[in-house]
């Protein structure tokens, strides 16, 4: 026992501080826990193909093969013009490296079944929380409007200097450029000239391809020797292309490519653009490795950027956007609240203990418990993030609870006849069962989260482990270290408990009033019960009307919008629209560093891919105050009203949570699952009528309902035969007139540059007006094929290999909460009548799932608490008495959240869950005292009154220290305060109501549970 070895105890304390500090300095810092979403993304390109062709020829074959991968939960695919992508979702906890290998093997098997023109499918890890560490802008200081060469030089510098330097740093996975210029060789031929010389596009294509070959063609043998044979015919410059011979004319003259075409270096059709304050810039998305820490990676990146600025003064390198500062500030604020809460809890002890020495015994217990927790967190690989650190901050008040109870019991046994050593030993032993029970019941509430599967288990694992570790540490300190400290501080010192202060006199008056109120409540229980029932009714009403959300709303530092233009809008037009929108927004005043990115910016994440396109762009507008944000919103609303063809969607200002939890486009999304989309679309009106019959505002709007115009060509075979033209010649001419025929790729240094052939004709590209030169004649395309202009869906969606139409409903969160059964009945009736399967998703369903999962966890926690208490007390009644404190603790949580205007979300629910374990602690102490005294004396009334007197101070002390420890978390100051505030308010309100319950209702219930025993005369001590 350490009481007999105080030096060993002191050495343990010193060792704990040393190892805890080392662990704290080595802990990684992030905003959120590492939630490894088990998802892979398959992406395939088929340039020029329509969405329907991509779905039929690419997505369907890929899904059929990939669906046989082990541990695959489901697939979710999108098809759009020229591109298809499929998300593969696996079971939580599955080895994603093995899943990657299995998927890669399946893709190799199906490659031959895809169209020849389609690119090879690519497979990447897709993490929803994979946001860029930072977004950088790169511009040349000396250029106001960069020409082609300047932009090319900037692009080369970015890829060859900046990107390589960044990717060499540990933790940085890649640097993705947005809005970069890609060089391309353009061969612009004259259709009349190649027709005059009786050339075809295919001939020119073959000649250019043959001139750019390099292959190992075998080996030569010469007696005893062998020689490798390498055939090389490579284009090294544009001059080589100009001098490329096509055929011999008249037996002498060589017809070269320059005779029928103009060859020049030009720009490839861009797939993305980036603007800052309306000016075109080159931006870089810096992505981190999966297991790297965002804050550390950002801090490592800053010196590299500073070095590059010094080495290349002609280039302006800026950080436009980053989340590391917000994360770092949020963690620092939480650490400050942790420190401040501990200080407040420490000073409370001076008033209660009325001793200048004793508070230091518990004051030492707090940092010892915390530093021991830091060390175990380091060993367990737990990060410092909002979730884990909030758990530790929530536990500040709990860390002193065990110490306070042990100290109070030691002081109770300190009399003139008993030595300080005996008092410390007896007081610690006597209360050890109760504090151990209260600690393990608290842990039993949230420890099941560690074993919970899915997102909730992964997200709250750090918090559950942190709280469990901290509480176990506080229990060890209270039972092993604290008695030694008490013995060293109190031994040989006079007992100062008899001295009277203003606070002790106030506590004595409060105790006297409590005893009077307890006596009255025992004699007149109905008023007390009525008050608690009234509070329960108010809490139920507040629960129904309190705002419900997935995550707390954060204070706005920037506004983000996604703008979608009509489906056929080209990227250049999207860029012009973004410039015009930015200029009009300037009227809101004081706008700078407005970042716009359009097109395909990052092709590694399904959430972003599904909402990106050549006709879409996102705008990020920094704001300085809520009033400024309101002006920007008002101006944006006015602009969008004047553009009815635009769809402007506000986005979450902090996309980290949006990507992690999965952004839903509406509270309730109705998905119609059926093999025939036309039939599903036709039946959507019937479903809408059923919903409108319940509520006139519940309309259905097709999600991804944008359409694009496509041309369908039906060749007339007899006409082709009459004119002597093949289908391939027509297709080649049309492609060269539009986006150019891809001939080959020219490898220059480290670059691979495409060579494309374009028609130099000035005619406007329209299949209806297209004219094809052939043997001296200009043949209209309409003579060779029937041309139809058809509107098709811009994007097609499939879930688990079945076509899906998703509709955004007008059903709000409140509507779903109040009318869920009516809505579900209407959907089921429609499904029976139409034969279509109807699924619902969205924020409302996510919140409902959260409520169900948290409710299930609470029920499991209550069962575990009951089992633990029943085992420890060898009694089935006492655990039930203690559990009565739980529902009344929830009353205080709901009421205080409602009064502060804080909604029920994933964080406030976590506070309520933790409260379930904390609320029983005081009840355990009181019931334990009443039980022991009643079993020893058989005097029920005196047991109740003595428990009230001797446990009043510990109950009030533990409640106040917990509330004051949480108080700094409620203060709305600093980044990320919304997250810690939701947790703290839920816990503080519950502590207040559960304390009132412990002081009044628990004694009543204990008395009712023993009414079968004869009562003795009431003795008012």
C-alpha cells in the first residue's frame, strides 16, 4: 500500500508528469478523428460519348464484375457525357488495401469488354474527408495578362518545381493543379486542299502516327554475336511535322504536310479554371497522405513556400484557403478551456474544504490524471481533436469527483482518537466500493462506442477512449495517490475545519435549509413529484420543437456557393459567367480574395465529382461579419433572380464536416428505383399528387435533372454508297471539325503532348449545316445521314446496379418528424400500385438514424449500469433506485439546450450520452450511505437524514466542480466554440437537474422501497 511508501508515490507523480508531457508533445492534432470511410472510386473516360452510352457500355459492365468483390456493401455510380465513375462501399473495418487489390484484379478482367475508344479505368482511394490541406495561387508578378508562353512557363514551373518540392515532403501526397494550360500541337488542314490532292484524313493520320514510332523490333544474330534491333521514327520538333512527306506528285514533287495544313503549338481544351477576384490564376490543391496530420503537414509546407518565394521573386505564391488555422485555433481554445476549467474547479475546493493545504491534494490529482491520460492516449494512437479533447474537457469536473469523495470520507473519520494514517486508510477503504462503482458505471455508458460499428463508432471512438482513460486515471489517483498526499499535508498540522468563514456559514445555512426541505418533501411528496413531472412535460415539448441537425452551425467566416448553368454550357462560357457574377457581387462591398474554381477540379472524390462539370463552378467569398455575410447573401439572391436559368446552391462554409458526414441536397430525398427511367419519371407525378394531398408544399423536383442536347446520326447506306464515302470518313471529318482527331502523342522532355488534326474550315459547326468536301464536290451531311437533335439527361445515376431517379422533396425536417407515418404510408401505397421501389434518404433520415442509434446506445448503457450495480450491491432494488436519476438528468439537458437556442445534433447527443453515466454518480454515493446505515441500524428515517447531511457537501461539490469545469466551454469565443458549447450545455443542464433529483427524489424512492419494514420515530439530527 502506498500509504506506507510515500516516496514511491511522489516518484510515481513525477514520472507521470514526465511521460505525460512527452506523450502530449508527440500527439498528432486534427479537427476530426480519422474516419477511414471504406470507399474506392473507379473512374473511366470515353471522350464524346453521351451519358446513356457511358452508362450502358462502361458503368454497367464494370458494376457487374465489381459487385462480386468480397465485403462489398453496395455501389453508387454516375454517368455523364464522356465520363463514368463508380463508388464502391465496403464494410466498416475491412482491409482497404486488400479491397484495392481485389478491385484492380476485377478491372483487369473487364478491360477487354469496354469500348476501344474508352480510356483505361482508374482506381483510387476515396476518403470523404479528403479536403486539401491548402489551396495555393500562383501568378507571375511581371505579367498583367499572361500570353500563351507565360502561362506555359508558369505551368511548367508549378509542376516541375513547386509540385515536386512539395511532394518530396513527408505527409504530402500530391499537388493537383487547377486551371493550368496544357500544350497541344494543332494541325489545321484545309479540306479543299486534301480533297484536291485526293488525300483522306485517315491517310494523314496514319502518316503522322508512323512518323512518331519507337519500338524494339527484335534482335539480329551474326555468328557468335547478338544485336538488339530498335526501330525509331520520332518527331522531335514542329519542323519535323512541317517537313513530313505525304506522297509524291507527278513522280518528282514531294507533297508535305505543311502544303495542306498549318502546324502550330496551341492550348488543349481546358477542363477547369480558377479565378481570384475575377482574374485568371493557376491554383494548386495540396493533398495530404491518408495517415498524415493536416495541421503538421500545413506547418511543414509553410517554410517550403517561403523558400520558393525567396528563390523565385518573380512569382507570386499565396495561400488562398486552408483549414489548418481553424483546426489549430479550435484545439488551442479547447486546451485553454481545459486549463481554465481545471483552475475554476481547483478554486472551488478552497471554499468547500476551508483549508489552505487540502485543495492542493486534489489540485495535484487533476494534472496527474490529465497527464496520465495524455500518455495512454499516445500509446493508444489517439489524436488530439475536437472529439477526443472535448471528452477530456468534459471529464475535468469528473476527475475531481472521486478525489473529493475520498477526501470528504477521510475527513469524516479524522477524530481525536484516530490517527491521520488510520483515518486515511479507513476512509479510503470504506468509500472505495462506491467510487469504483460510480466510475465504472460512467465508463459503461460510452465505452460501448468503442465496439460500435459504422460511422458513429469510428467517429466517437477517440472520445470514448479518452473519457474512459481519464476516469480510470482519476480513480487510481483517488485511491492510491490522494491518501498519501492527504497524509503528508495533514499529518502534524492542526485541524482547521472548525474555523468559520462566510462560505462555511453559508454552506451550513444551505445544509439546514436542505434538511428542512427534505423533511417537508418526505412528509408531502406530491408537490415535489408535481414539480418534476411538470419539468418532464416541458422537456418533452422542448424536444419536439428544438432544432435538430447533424452538426452545429459554425460562425461564418466565408460563404460558399455552387452555380450550375444550363447543361450544354461550355467551360469558357462558365468562366465568363463567373467573372460577371464576381463583378456584380462587388456591390456588396469589401470583397477580396474571392476564389472561383470551375470544371473538374479534383477527380478523386465521389461527392465532388457528382457535383462538378464544365457547366458548374464554386465560389468562395470571405466575409468579415454577420452583417457583411447578410449583404452578400442579399446581393446573391438578387443576381440569381435575374438569371432564371442558373441554379445557385449555398454550401457549408466548412466542407470538412460536409464531406465527412455526407452532404445531402435536401432534408428528404425520394429515390424511385426501377429498370425503366421513363416509366419512373412518368409515375413521379402520381407520387407527387399523393404527397400534395397531405401537404400542399410537398412538391418533387428531379435532382440532377439538367439536360443536354445531343445529335443522333442515322447513316443512309445507299447515299454513302452513291457518293463513295465510308462512315469512318464522315466521323473523322466531323471530329476534326469539332474537337480534332487525336493522331499521336509527342514526347518532349518529360511532357507528353497530344497532336490533333483540325479542319481549317471557317464554317460554323452544326451537323445540319456541315458540308464535306469529296472529290471536288461539297456534300451536305444531311445528304448522307438523318440528323436528330435530342435532349438527354446530363447525368444518370445507379444504385446497386439499378437505375435510380432522385427527387428533392419539399418535406422539411419538422414535416418529417411530425408526419413520418403518413409520408411512409403514401410511399408504400404508391410502391404497391406502381411496382416501383421507393427509398428515402437525406438529412432528415440521417438525423432519425442518429436518434435511433443514440437511443439504442443509451438503452445498452442503462442495462450495463444496472448489471454493474446489481453485481456490486448483490441487490436488484438499489440499482433501480439509482437509475431513476437518469431520465431526470435528460430533462435538464433538453431544457437548457432549448433555452440557449442550441439544437440537438451529434455532439449534444454525445453530451447527453455521457451524462447518462455521470448522473448516477451522486445517486450511487447517497444510496450507498443509506444502504449501509440502514443495514447496520435498521433505522430507515435516520439513514435517510444522515445520508442527506453527510452527502450534501460531496454532492454539491462534485456538481459545482463539474459545472465550473465545463463553464469555459460554453463561452462563445474562439474558433470552433459551437462544437464544445453543444457538448457542455447538454452536460451542465443535466447535472443541475440530476443533482436536484439526488437531493430530493432519491431519498423518497429509497423510503418507498422500504415501506414494508416498520419505521422508527423520526429523529431530526
